[in-house]
C-alpha cells in the first residue's frame, strides 16, 4: 500500500457501544466524509479520509483533524472544508477554524 500524504479524520461521535451520540454526529459530520473525499480528489490532494469515534472536543464540533500536520479544526461546515482543503494544497493552516495551539 502506498501511504497517502495526508490522513483526514472526521469526528462522528461513535461511543464504545458503537452508537453515534455526540455533538459532531448530531451536527451533520457524517455528511462531510464524502464531501472531503470529493474535495481532495478535485484538488489532487493525496489523502485518506476516515470517520472516528469521539475526539472529546464536543463543544467545538464538528471536528476535523489533518495528519501528519496535526491541524485540529472545529465548527466545520462545507464552506470551512473548502477553505481548509484550499490551504492544504499549500500545506497551510487555516487559523480561523483551528482549535489547537
């Protein structure tokens, strides 16, 4: 397997029991998986996109994390995702959505 340049994680609030109960899922994070995949493809960004369990920053959800950069983004929307992916083409952080120091 060829390792992708980026791994994008999207919190979907899955709990130990497997139920999606938290803020990210309730705010529509599940719909963002396909949107991010298509956005990466359109921009030629080599990325794997994964849904995750709860990332424990519910107050800032939906949450998206970009590795290996360790960029943590909160309160994402389709408009935010577009800005984040545009910046990722230049390996840059979008400060206004960043939730980590």
